[in-house]
């Protein structure tokens, strides 16, 4: 327990659950906030689900009644992410406003790192929203590095990793008594590590063909420079510099490094239904080759048998599995000391029957269960959990509990769930789940227990052929947008953005040019429309990010802007007449994943946006709260007094991603990277109507 002035940093007790629930619900800036709030029971259940290693609270003891105002926990899983052996995840870090400039921030983290070290863990993993500058700067200040994506993923977070406990544990046995005494005197890891900047791309280096991370630590006049192999969590080499400036190479154990195993799949198809199982972690993916859906219709994790081999919906840890086919089924078998799992995925013309058999031996309590997550790939449409269909859009009809899965909307095990995307003619049913709930409209958490459990997944599909509008004469007659800075419509070639779009002096798009500003989880932007390549909307690890301006130089070749090393190019053409003002944006991206045209439409005060899938009815959405919705067409009554309608003309698997954020609308026009250019139409009309104009 750490004390100082009137603040105490101490371990959580169950009696704190009510105060923690209130703290994490009170304000929208909480990283673990759930719309509608959470209860003390949710907090206690969450700590159980996350395999909590340690959970600390910050408490003000100056008054008669202590006030709990901060939290930080160490977990083996967060639902999204999981950890390998000897790793933990830091999450649920929050300090109440007015408490963020004091010493509690560093003391919470110091207590956590001390707990990591004392409990025998070597590596601390973190997921942080870059817009949460308090947490982000703290994590960077204590040496946390980025090993994967340097921009926020679909959940708004980047993942950071901290190897400081690993380095300290590796070098400690090789220090003399004086150096070890200095090491034991450390009270704050913030004073030990060399600080890192905001550019995450600088963290990972390639040395002799393999990735490495460098750490520089200081304590008691000594310093250590260590080179860490982040794929295997080992210190390759370290040099100690003593207070006299003399270098001492530390004799560390030589370890053989196994090459990471790439993806390996067992695949089976019956008719149009196709299933694959990843032999590394047992991840099941189900496709229907008739469906006009990017990615799998269903992704399901394998129940966890081992504390050190957990599964999250964004990643899973590798296991030792026997994966093979038997007739029309894929069979997965895993053993632990006292539990064995047999998962059988039977493929049929109508879907997949999943049968889980869990045999428990020894004295393991009979209430033991295995957690698993099902992700439905229908981004459009509705879900019916027994009370009638509601939108699958995150944060619209169902609350988003992805930060706190314990607060998921409970489901009745006797009721089947139905997802339907009417515009694409796809209907997916799921029945036979035991206790669990909907974390989001497309994410289901449930459990399997000892014995045998069968979950049926049915697929009904009547393929619909998308009919897109022809290229209009307005687009055919459109002229390239110029680079005139003070005009109502202008490009900034150097930044690769549409720098300005105004109508009658009012902004159609929110354009910070020539400044740089942020939206959502902190993507830097200098215009109202720009283009980025993305890993892909069906990418499990990252998904479509938030439009962060990735470091690149843009050049102009005829009417095309080219960037990202020639991987992406786009052009903007403009037409205006007495009725319409049209911006035609054509984009082309090579390689894999998706290419996204981002824009930030202004919104008239009090107005609602309109979304529509295919030829279906228009749905009007209020933007006074945060949400995410996928759609085929979008209509925005803008602050310029015109309605902006966004739709696709040509492209490979086009979809529109709309995010309502605290700093405005962020719209991503998404198409698969392909040689075929995608053409998007941004049509301004002088009417206050929305998509109803189109029928």
C-alpha cells in the first residue's frame, strides 16, 4: 500500500465495487464506460472474467469519508485482447477530473509494475485510446512501446507493450551488490526509463533480419542498455554502465529463438457453406460463398482450458491442438491436466452445428466453464434476441459493452438469436447458447460447461444483386478540383487532402486547413476529405481505424494525387449547377485490405442523419451520442444549409462507415483495395430532405 499527503494507493476490495461502478459511469471520458451505467455486480463479474492479477484504487483520505477517485488493474485478458504466459494486461485506468495532475497517476502505475514484478510476470500489455492523453503520455513516459499497428484500430485503441520488468529481472542476477542495492531503491519507474515520444513507428527496429526493441534504464548512477526480442520476450543482450562511465557487457543466457508459426488452416466446404479452423488457436470462421459480405459470416473462438491460453475476440493465444476432418466435420481436440475438450464443427447445406464436449476430471469444481466469443459478420441490418429486431449498429439500439463485457445484454438460453441483412438477403440464426449476452449488436459472449453442448448456426441466403446508379452526366462533365487556397473548393497536394469545401460561405465539410486538428480517437487531420489504406474491415486484429493521417508524401500526376509509396491514388472532380453541387471522388488502392475515403461533414444544429441499405427504407439517427453504423447511403443536413448525400457509383464491395464522435461526424467510404477504381459521389442539394429524394 502506498500513501502520501492525503492519497492512498491500495488494493481493491469487494466493498469498493459500488464506488468503482459510479466512477466509471459518471463521465463520458471513462475508457471503460458503458451507456446506461454499470453496477457493482458488473464490476465484480468483470474482475472475475478478466482473470485479475491485481486491481488498485486511489483514495482521498482527507475527509471524514474516504473518496475513491482512481483505478488501475492488471489482468490476463480484457475480452478483446489476451496474454501469453508471463504477461499481463493493464486496463481500467481512470482518474476523476481534477485529480489528473497530481502524483496519483505515477503512483498507481508504479504500484502496478511492482505487482507485475513481484507476481513473476515479465511483460505488461496495454490498450490505450491515443485521445486519452493522460494515459497515453504516462504509458510512453514509463517506456511502453508499440509492436503492431501504430494507429488506433476499430475499437479506438492502440496496443502498447512494456518490457521493463523483463529487463530488470534479466539483468538483476548479473549486477554487483552496489548496483543491486540501487535497483532495489527504485520507487518510480517513470524515473528509470528513457522517455519515448508520440511517434509509435520509431519503437520497433530490424536488426539482423529480426525485430528488436531497445530499452535504456537508469538507477542510482547506473544505466542499462538492453536489446529485447519482443517475439519471444527475452533479453538478447545488455550493457551496464557504472557511475564511473565504464561499460560492462552482461553475460546473459543464450536462448534459441523459434521462428513464429504462420497461419495454418483446416478447411471444409459443403455446398456454398465453407468453414476454416486455425490450427494455432482453434478459431472457427464460417463463410457462404453466395453472400455479398466481406469477411466471414461468423467468427468463433475456442473455449479456454488453460489460464495461460485465453481467447479474445481480437486475438487468441496459440495452443497445442489436434485439428482434423471426419466426414463433413472439423474436429478440434485439446487436453489439459484435468480437462479435455472436443469441439466438432459439422458443416451442412444450411449452416454449421457446433458441439462442445468438456470432460472434467479430478477435483476441479463442477461450475468450471469455458468462455468464448462469437462475432457475426453482418455489419448491416438487425438482430432479434426475442423482443423483436433492433439495429446491429453499435450504440444505436443496443448499448456497446465492449469495454466491459460483463455488462452485456443477457440472452435467454431458450431463445434463438437472428441476425438479418435484408439488403443483401442474408439471415443468420444461432441457438443453443448457455448463459451469456450480447456485448455489441454483432458480438456474443457465452460459455460452455462440463458435459456436451450443441450450438446450431443456420444460414439462409437469397442473394441480392446490388444495383448501383449509373454515372450521371453531372459527374461526366465534372472538372478537376484546383489547388487555389482561397477558393470555396481547393486541394492541398502536399497534405493530400481536400482543404476546403464551402457553399455560400458556409462549410460543407469541417476543414481545419491549414491547421491540424483531431477527431475521434485522435487521428490528426488537416482537411475535410482524405484517403488512407487500412488493414481491412474484416481484419480481426485491427479492422477499419479512425482515419489517422499516416506519414506519407503526396505528389500530383495529372489529376491524380499519389501517396503511400504509390499504393494509393485519388482524384476529386467538381460540378455545380442551379440544383446540384457534386464532388466526384475516385480512389484506387493496390495490395490487400481496404482503401477508405474519409470525410467530416458538418451537421446542421439539431438535425439528424439518414442511412439506408440497398433499396430499403431510410433510418434517421440522432447524433447526440456516440455510435457506429455501416450503411450503403448516407444523408447529412449540413451547416451550409444543403443536404450532402454520399453514395457509391463503382467499386469493389463498397460500404459506408459512419461514426458519431464527441468532435463531430467521421465518415469512411470503404472499398476493397483492387485495380478497379472506386467512384464515390458527394451530392449537395438545396433541399432539407434527405434520402427520401431518392425514392
